[in-house]
C-alpha cells in the first residue's frame, strides 16, 4: 500500500503591520544614549521617574478620545471580562492625571515627574505617522504660578543644549488666554463661532510657511496654492484681519546690547492693543510677561526662549501658556523644498485635566518630547551622542568536537565570570562557517580548541580585528598560512587575561 505524501502546510508571509517599525541593536543603543541624556537633564531639575501601564480604562482618557461611544476611534480599545472598556494609552499625560488623582494625598505638591514610553494611535499611518511611537514627558502638578511654566521652558532649552543642539533651536511661547482675547476682540467668542475660530487659528499656524500675505488671504476670502488647490478662508472683515496681523507680525528681536525688559514691554504693549478690553487676553499677556522676565533673569535670552504668536497647538485642552521647541536648521522635504526641521517637543498648562477625577481644581503644566523625531534630528546633525563608543561583540568560542561540548561551555563560563561578553557557537556548521559567524557578530576574537590543544591544556586565540588589518597586506593563501596573523596559543589558565589584553588594545 502506497501512503500519500502529507500535504505541506501553507507558510505565513512575514509582514509588519502598517505604521509600526522594527529596530535593531545599533539604533536601540544610540537611542538609549539620547534617552539617558534627557533623563539626567530632567533629574537635575528635581523631576522624579514615574512609570504607568500601557493600558488604562477608556473613560480615564477622557477628552483625549474623539467619542466615548466609539472607543476604537483614535485609540486601540477592547473590553475586559466585566465588559469595561480598556484602551492602550494615547499619550503619557492622561495616565499621569489618573495617577496623581489616585495617589493625591501621598504625593508631594507640587509634584514633578517624568515618564517615557510608547503610546498608541489608532489612526491611518503614513510618512512620519506611526501607530506606536515613544514620548518623553516632564510635568509639574500642583503649581498654579506661571513660574512653573517658565521652568518647563528652561528645562526644554537645557535638554536640547545637552543633546548638542545649542544654537539650533528656539522655544516659542504663547498663551491660550491671549488667543481667546484676540477672538473676543474680533467678535469670534462663543460656541456658535467655534468653526470660524478654528479656521483663524489654522491660518495663524501657517505664518512661518506662508508669510503675512498668505495668512491674510486665509483670514479673508481664501487662498489658492501653487497647484491650484483652493483653501476656503475664515471670511473676516478687513478690520479683524488687520487686528490679527498686528498680533502675529510683531517679531522684532532685541539687539544684543539692548534692554531686554524694555523690549518685552514694547512687545506685549503691541499685543495689548490687539486684545483691547478683553480681560482674558490681558491676563494672558501679563502671564507671558512674567515668564519672559523670569527667563531673562535666569540667563535665557530671546535667542533661546521667546514669546511667539504663531504657537496655537492643542488649544482644545490647554488653559494657559503653550510652548513648543522648534529646530531651526534647514532640511529638504519630500517635495525637494528647503524648510526648517520644525517642532520636536511641545506642551502647555492643562489645569482642568486632573480635576476630572477630583472636586477641587488641580493646576498642572508640562511638555512632551517626540523621541523618534528628536532622534531623526540628531541623526541629521551627525550628533556624536548617537555614535557613542564602539561596543565589542561577544567573544565566540568555536565548537570543533561536538562530543566535547561541555569543555567549550566551561571556557565560555570562565570568560563570563570575568564580565567578558562571550557565547558558545550553537549552530551545526564547520570551522570556516563558524569563523564567518564570529565576523558577522562583530567578535573581537574567537577561541579555538581542537583535540591537540585540549590535550596540551591550551587554546588558540584569534584576534579577528588585528587579523582583518593584516589580511589587507597578504596577497596569497600560502603567505596567509605562513604568517598566521594575530593568532596565538596560550594556556587555558591564561586565556581570560590574554582576551582582556585583546579587548584593551582595540577598545
């Protein structure tokens, strides 16, 4: 009887879901050095580490969700066995608010904390848009004074300096209250004008890219771009447009020898004219004035931290100062145009978030670094921080006699006992393939022991780095065999010391 050959099972196609990336050892190590620099900067300011889980109750994310009736819209959500909705965290701020509210009496106030970790967005992925990415946040909870906001801006500046970006960034600061005051002054307050306000804010946000004339068109009838596409404008009258342009156009910088405080008096005086009688707007200007005075007093000049009307980020939940760190060096975008790199961090005051969990108001302010974006910036600037010191691969102990594998394992253990990275070759190939494997692992040296060496109580140490250098000057196989470059015999009890010599020579 002839048995039918079993049908081969279908193999799966290996594929990574869209919007996600794999990262290899060299990138992980480089990013680790960047994160450690950020951590040290935050700790210098008195911030302490906090870790929250990836998963929170969906309701705890609150206003960070588009719609609680659609818990998978914007976030990844699932139901627990008790039918409660859980979600992967959308950012690191909402979990902080929950943690502070849950442990309110046990925490010192103001409470300074930093967190870093992955967050998740259930959004359509695209170039530069990922569904999992890392953030690094610093927040102060329980401080109502804008001195806390000034400290956050100083921390942003110092951190970028320590990452090697001094002179290549500016921390821009605005205030939600000023923007609300401008909206009041031009008659756009109230819920019925929400859509028109959003159009105005989007126009202001394009100031750096389109200039004052482009913003004027977007505030008025609309603008047609170079491709012919038309963007409908906010439909404001000329008086309202002129008031907004007066607000966003005062960008003069103080001279190096000028009176910086007098400069800010003039700067905010122009803004006061724009907000008119709006009490909210004048309160926001006063807060910004205090922040700029504090920054100047601490030695942070206009070139590092400054008020800027173009910052309109996240106004749906920020309640006071808002700020972003923008890198100013040029890069080429996908269209081949030379543009600024742009923002790598941002944040603001969010006094209402912790209050969702408690009866009394709890002031809070903080910022978030986009780790992947900042990492890309450091790559573009050739940051030595990412290069780090060369890290040796593991010493590979070759296996030539498989019946004596325990002897080879003993050699590996001797190396590891002295904190030398080492591994036993676990494949089934011969010596030539094992040597190739050691090269691919970046091994500084390989340990070779055949039967003759074992009987003599010796091992061969092959210095792979020195051998590669010597091989460049050897033209024939006979010459190679005669020279046997960078390979020497030692007694087993000398092996560890001689391997350390090899490592010290190259690293």
